[in-house]
């Protein structure tokens, strides 16, 4: 337990040092207007919906391909048994 506390303390000290010395800075500081903020927040549901639809389509394509592969494998297996 002492080892975890020691690692946490060292990590926090290193992070504080980096923040104080300015190593962890964003490359460009840009002020955001309230209108830009509202527009960004308003566009989130649409972006999430689009991402979900893209993932659904990718999943459907993946499943169709796998079902076709499984069907082909099943047919090959059946033909091996029917040949004997």
C-alpha cells in the first residue's frame, strides 16, 4: 500500500512540475465565443447519430460477410459427407 502512495505522490509531483514549467501547454490558445460554444454543443447529437448509423452499417456488412462465409463452409462440409 505504501508503494502505491509513493507512486501516486511522485506522479502528482511530476505533473505539477510539468504544469508549472509550462511544458504541458496547448499549441494555440483560442478564445471561444458563446455562439461557437452553443453551435458546437448543438451539433453533438447529430454527430453521435451519424456515428451510430455508420457503426450499424459496418456491423451489418460484417455480419452479412460472416454469414456468407459460414454458409459456404457449411456447404463444403455437407458436400464432404455426401461424397463419402
